[in-house]
């Protein structure tokens, strides 16, 4: 009997100390391209929504099922699961993760896999990707927390860097289901060309036609790669790397100065973050409204129902907001629909 078989039989109690004592999450979001096989075939679990989505695109047309471990409505960075998630990882054939020092619970699960010689394959989506240095706005107390040698881990917001993670996932899937290697690699090439290259080109067009070179974010420090790639300063309000970080009075004062000096009328706010700081800036500055952005780190129930992934979020959330906050278009012209504008202009907490 393998270690995985033992855990399936009820050995997960020994893992109870490896994760936070949060409530049981909702069932993982899954995607399988072969409904006849479903979860009876090989299974890969992902620690982060973006790479779950990449994985399901790569696995299309194969028996491999891909699951998202982060429950709907939660942000992937800062969430602490209970021991049942660690058990699910060990039961899976592969664990798709974002690399060390980003999700502590994932690091603990990886240590368990290595120390117990469990046969779950580890797929590091960050392998071989050049990271940029952390923005100067980083809270120095957090240096080394959620980072890798002082570098920003949010590389997937840059579609060009995201392409390497797609290749890493395809290579990992090939290791566990080698008979479908050609399909994995073909799907990866198609996704990179048809989705990531197109998003990159359209982002580039959006930022190229902007006269403004600074974006004020009522959000955490997750958008630096957008700024680095497209030549715009992404000014976060929350200076640490976690979406749950507190906003200090000094942060608000600095944001007010940026807004005043740059005549900013619209700002961006993280969907899965507090809206209170953005609401304060609307009240106390010339800002007229805030609109949504997300680092592709979580999903809402409606998005799950509509089968949204990285591509759909880029076009339906981030891109319209960047058009607005860059001053390219007024909200009425940038919004995909009247209902979008009604929902997202100064949106309420989720």
C-alpha cells in the first residue's frame, strides 16, 4: 500500500497541524475534458486560480482532471486551508503550485510530500521565470515574506511571463500522463498564441494610447508586472504583498498626494479587497469613482457559473478598468455594457 493509499484510508488526522484551522472550504472547482473518466482518471490540483485555469486548458481532450483548491470567493494569497486540503494534495497525481515563499500552506504541503516520499508530482509554475525586484513601496517589515530573495512573485499578470508557466504545466502533465504529451503541448502552444499573445497585444495597445503614466490602485502591491511590461507606474495603496494587508494613514495621505498631483479622476480597487479606502478617497479627493481590478487570484460565483478564466477576467474586468483609469475612455465608453457600469462603478463589498 502506498502512502497515498494510506491517507485515502483515513490517515489525514496526522496532517491536522499542517494548515490553518479555518472552516471547511466549498468543494474544489474542477475541470475535466473527458466526462466519462471524470475523477477516476489522473488528477492534478492547483494552489492558485490562474494556474488551475491554465491547467484545464492544457488538459483539454485528455483524461486528466484539474481541480482548483481555493474556494470560490476567496483570494489565493493569504488563505489558510484546513488539513483536508493537504490530504487532497497527497491524494492527487500532481500538485501545481506557485513556487516557494508565496503560499505558506502550499509550502507545508510540499514538505509533507517530500518528507514522506509521497508520489504526488510537484509542478512549479514559476520555474525558469525572471522575477523583478520588489517595488520601492514594499512594506519593509514584510521583506522576505511571500517573496523570493526580495523579488515580486506576481509574475502571471505579465502575459509574456505567464507563457513560461503554461509550458511548465504542460511539461509537468507530460510527466504524469506521458501518453498524452502531444495533446498537452499542442494545447499549450494554442493557448499561448490565441489567448496570452492576444491579451498582451491588446494590453499594449491600451497602455500605448494613454497619456497618463500612473495608475492609483486602492489595492495591494500585486500589479507591478503590468507597470513593468507596459511602462506605467502602478501605485498601490496597500504596500504589502497580501490582499489582507492593513491600510495605514500614511498610505492614504500618499495616495491623496498622487491623486492631486496627477489630476486623477478614476482609480482601481481590488475586487477581493476592502472597498473602504477607495470609498474614503472618493469622499475626500477629486476622484469620482473606483472600478474593479484583480490579479486573477480568485473567482466569484457568477464567474464560475459563466466558466470564466484568465482570459475572460482580463477582458471583462481588468481591461475596461485600465481604459478608464488611464483616461483613454470615459466610463460609459469603456464599460462592456450598461449593466457592467452599474455593477462596478463604486461597487459594494462582495
